[in-house]
């Protein structure tokens, strides 16, 4: 649900965060620096994977699948 009133949105966020903290489910904040590092690694592996396409489909496929797995890890950080 999208809230168009920014003041109301802030108040709703405060309430949700307070409820989460009271229930022991405090929201975890992602580490932006670690996310960026993992993203750069993923992009580098992806670029190398595409560069291998003309030379070895097997190697390119392995690298591209690896980059997708790293992308999943990236979203969990």
C-alpha cells in the first residue's frame, strides 16, 4: 500500500518499528558498504562471464550462474 502523505508515512513507520521492537523483531538495517562490495564482485564476475561467451560456453555459464548466486547473497546482506 502506498502512502502519499509523507508525515503520515513517517508516523506509520514509527508505529511499525515500535511494534516490531516490542515483539522482539527489531528491523535489521543492511550494511550498505558490504552490499556495495558484494555488488561490485557480482558485476565483475558477470562481466568476465560474458567475456567468456565466445571462447567457452561452459565457463561462461558457470560464471554467470555464480554471479546470480552472489546476487542472492547480496540481497540478504
